[in-house]
C-alpha cells in the first residue's frame, strides 16, 4: 500500500512524490530517470494527485519491465 500512496504524496505533493519514485527506481532498477517537473506545484485536489501518481508509477513499472530502456523521461 505504501507504494500506491506514499506519505510524501500527501505531505509534499505530486511533484515531490514523482521525484521520490524516480529516485527509488534509479536505486532499485538501475534505470536513469530524467525529470521535467514544474518548479511550482500544480494546483489540484488530493484525489487527482493520487490518480496521477498511480498512473506515473504504473507507466514507470511498465517501462522498467518491458521496454529494456536505459533512460526514462518524465
């Protein structure tokens, strides 16, 4: 459950949670992840942030599993 909704998502927002996710995959899967995130947080409600985080997480997992990519751009 922690992976689906990490506390950082609720505490610091979507951008920080995506950065955390990228760092985690860099460390565990060895894939280089380049982030292009807005410097100011995007205004959105919690439900939208959770949905977007889960989508990014699932897409990242699919790239790691199936694409044999060396770099992922988010």
